[in-house]
C-alpha cells in the first residue's frame, strides 16, 4: 500500500475552495463502516489477522497545547465488518513521528510504525497491550533521505522495513527485524543512474513469499528539470543471503511507475501504472514473467492516482485503483493456465459524493471477500474533517468473474447440398 499521499491527492480533487455546503452524512450506506468513528484521519494503513483488522492511523486534533493542530499515530482494531475490538491508542506519545503510519501482523506481535522525525516501531499483544516502549530504527546513516517505506511481515516470523532512497549509491534499503523485533542487517539494492541529473527511487512495494524471500519493486525517475527520460519500474528478489538480479518490467517510451505487489503461497503478482500524455494504463503480470505476459486495464483519457493489489489465492485476486475523477474501482482477476483474465470492474461509491478521495488499501479477509478502505474530505484545510471509511466486498459473484476464454471453432462440418 502506498501511504503519505492523502494531502497531495486531495489537492487534485478540489477546486481551491469549499465544496458544496453540508457535512458528510452521519448515516452510513449499508455495509460501510468507520474504523475510527469521529476521528479526523489523514492517513491510514490496515493489516489482517484472521477475522481482525488492525488499523494504524494518523489522526489530527485541533487546538492542542496552544498549537493550531497536532497529528499523532494511533493503533486500533476492528472486525472485518467494523465492530470495535481495540480502542485507538497513541503509538509514540510525545514524539515527532506522526506521519506515514503502517502496521504488520507477525505470529509473536502486532507491529505499528510511525514515521517522521525518525522511524519508530512498537510491538503489541493481540489484545492491544504494548509489548514495551517505541524504539527507533535507523535505515542507514549515510542516506540523505527516505522517499517511501513499507513494513511487511516475513515468513520466518519477523518483519522487514523496505525503503526507497534518495542517495547516490543505492535505490533501496531492506532492514531485517527478527521475531522479537530486534534490528538486524541492512542491505541495499539498485544503483541509481548518473546521466541527465541522475535518478531517484520513488514509490516502493514489497511482499514476503512463503519460501522466505522478499519481492521488491520501485519506480525510478530522472531529474525533471534536466531530463525528459521516462521513469521506469524495477523489481528484484531478496533472500537471506543474496539480492537477485534487477529486472525492468518493460522498456517502453511511456513512464512506468507506482508499483504494487502481492504474494500468496508460491505465486506473486505485480501491478503498475504506465503513463503517457493521453492518460495512464494499469498493467498486471505474474512473476517471473513481468516483462512479457502483461494484462492491461485501459481507460481512455484517465490518469490513475492510486493502485493496489491483493490475492485470495495463487490463481486469483483483485486490483483496486483510484482515478483522477475521485472514483474507486475494484476488479477481480484470475490466472487460467498462465493467462491472466479480468472480470467486471465494480465501482465503490463514496459516502459523500462531493468529497475528495484517497484510497488506502484493499486486503483479503477470507474466501473471495475483501475489505477496501479510503479517506474522504470535502476540503484540504483545517476545518473540514478527513474521515476513514471501509466496506467488505464479496467478489464470488459469477457476474464479477472473468468470462471464460472463447475457443476458436476449428471444426469443419460437411456442407449439405440442397437438391432443386
């Protein structure tokens, strides 16, 4: 999932002023729930633990301690239909780390991340009890900046922080954490290009596989003030001892960016956006054939802003995306004999039709059921609240599944000759 974009995306969704009068409705549509009722949520992350959803949220409180507003990151839990289980509690009270919330589920603990002044982690029992105090994790002292970061659970019971870097000697850093939360080695991958002002890694995506390896993908952009070269999306596999060869998803004149990855069992899929002057296309491929067997979703004259992918098994999953007209779509896909087929897209209706939108994520919660989460706000400012919503979707309906491929009719029937 991609975090830290809520303010930027909502800016594109407004016209510089107040939207039509009237607050978002208090009565939520059927099936929609508010994971943190009444909170002003500016960003969020969600992770699944059986039939429980864990939420890490950036919440804004106004007129606190003599300042106009104060942002904090909290951890809470609900059922998959929105019933409260663990009440929100601040992850790192009094710290300056109030951005880029994230959460991961491991066998030994729930791990919450707070980003900002420094990257802080805190571990929790499944009843929401903290297992110690927040502690800082340094990505690497010689890197100037971290552009994006993902916290993922790994197959060995531990976790990883995977970050894209603004650096001259590496694109990506991977920090290992064991099952107790202790920080291990930091490894780096990717070498930035030095031509035309150099490149910088941007959006990062990562997924842990059952064999213990981690798939990582990131986009790499050139200096826009110097170069007109398109951005590219790269991917590699990392295991306990080695970093695999780095592969570009494909070599096209368009910019390939904003990757998303999901893994289940022995299968993994990558999705990304392909940008041109006419709009953007969504590309989907199954590892390892990321440069050849590509399925595309094309919406003419549309620029997509958010993209995520989630799996229900090795051969099926969903892609969810947000378009520039503040609309969310979810479509089921299936891998049938090496061919990825797309079903009928489903549009997710906003609670407030006049609101701006930031899609948070879509996660698998069992069978063919998924939960999609998003943030709505009428105005990018201090007065209008940002509200976090979610809804559970059942995509088992045959009408939403891909149609079976049409086999060509190659049989030849004898032609009947009609007698005069």
